């Protein structure tokens, strides 16, 4: 498989996982997210894995993934970073860690 085919397959897997998450099928989405994707797509894959875990009720594991994502620089497009910030705050709130959730939200508003 050449590089373009690998990239296309990675994009297809990510898009399929997004569709499954939107359809309320987080377990099935996780199956599409297993395995390697090109480096450029890893942050998106990690975000989708975190959201699939959150959708399955594995809030602590999802929060851990979101924390890892937030350690990466936000970059020019802060949208994905902010989405992860909001998702982490939701996980923390559901886990009863409301003070930490507030700190995460405040960090997102900076």
C-alpha cells in the first residue's frame, strides 16, 4: 500500500468513526479507530477515541485522553483544542470533579 492509499484509508476510518459516533454507536466507532493512522491525523483520532470512550461511559479513561490532547500546542486553529477542553470539562463534571472542570473551562477561555 503506497502513502496516498494509507492516507486515504486513514481518512476513511476517521470519517466512518465520526459517523458512528454521531449515530450513537461508540463501541463500533472504537473498532474503526484501532490501529495506525498517518501522524497528521493522530490528534483527531485520539479525540475521537476519547469521545467514544466518553460515549461508552468510561469517563476517567476519556478524561485521561483529553488531558493528553490538551498538552499539545493549540496551533493556529484552536477549534479542536477547545473541543477537547470542553469534553474534558464534561467528563470531569460527570465524575464529580466540578472544581477541576471549572479550571479546565477557564483555561479554554484564555
